[in-house]
C-alpha cells in the first residue's frame, strides 16, 4: 500500500492511497493542476483513479472535487450529512453514500468511516485495509473520542491532526471567537492532545505517523515534530514493535510516499 499526503492545512487537503488494484484520494481541497504538480513531485500518477472519499463538507476538503471529477470516471463517496451540507457536490453524477460503522469496498481496498467531533455535518475519519496493511486517517477533530481511539488501534500507519500549539494560538492573530472554536471539542486537535495520544493511548502498532492539518498561523512544523517525538520517547518500551516514525506534511507540497 502506498500513502502520501499530497497537501494538508486550512488552504486545501488531499491524501493519496494506492493498493495493487485501487487508487483513491481522500478529500480534494485543490484543483487538477495543483494536484498534478504535487503528484509529479511525489513521483506518483493519478491519471486513473477510482474514487474520492470525503471526510466532511468544509471547503478546504472539497473545493477541487467538481473540477477533478469532470475529467475522470471516479466515483465520489460521501455520507448523507456531507451531501446535505456541501451543495457543490450534490450535482455530481457518480456518487455513492456510505454510513459510519458500515464497512464498504472500493476494488481491493476495505474502508470504514467513523464519526469525528468537528463542526461540520457528519464529519468522519477513515480506516483502510488491503494486502494485510491497515491505516487510519483522522483530521479536523476537536478531540480523540473513544470511538476514534478504537479505530486507531491495529494500524500500520496513521494520519492524524496536529493543528496548533495552544500557546501560539492564544497569542496569535485569530479573533477570540475563532480561537474558541479551534480550541473547543468540535474544533481542531492540538500538538498537546496528539502528544497525549502518542504517550498514553497509542497501542504501539503503527510504524509511521503523519502530522496533518498544521496551522500556518498557530503552529510551527518544528514545534509539532518535537512535541510528537518527545511523546514517542515518553512511551513505555515498545514490546518488539517498531519505534514510531513521525513525518511532517505540508500545505504546498507532498509528504514522503510511504510504501508498505
Ligand atoms: Zn480542514
Ligand atoms: Zn473542517
């Protein structure tokens, strides 16, 4: 399975996932030209892809979808809440609805959506499995709920939000009501909350973690990376599992491509 975060942040999100027979994108917050450039830089091809899966209807996750699907036969997968909220996506012909907790397949890729606490209708994360490899993606969530935590178990790779440093956010340029929204239980996950997950709740199975949806104004990549790596060091010894490798993701460029 190949995974690359082609772009991540409040100006556009897209994750690429490939198995032996299937290629999908999770979200598409930017258009076809930007996507093609990122794929070139990552050394991957999306000339033919099977599906776009949508986490939620905020524009940084869906803005590029109508233009992408114009020149493709890929199917759009979303849930009813997103369809209701994202009127831009309603007119797209090839679409299928999924429900949280009901697994479905796209080619040889098994997918299960799970609810995330975020201020969008029916926002979700995804768990994927194929070829004996499993992974999960959860960004845009105010906290890691027990439901989310369950889905992060028994994964080989994780894409998780590390949105902001709480101190930088508090002294930063956002108006107070927006600060409160980001910090709240349906906002975005902080570096500290992610570090708590790594040091306390992570089951130790995954060998790779992508830090996603970093805020440009309220975070610093080095700070997010240091926070996660300190948490990795604080974990109890890892009973034969690989140590967790932490990878950054970027707003304007693709991350590394994992090939597991
Ligand atoms: Zn977002
Ligand atoms: Zn969002």
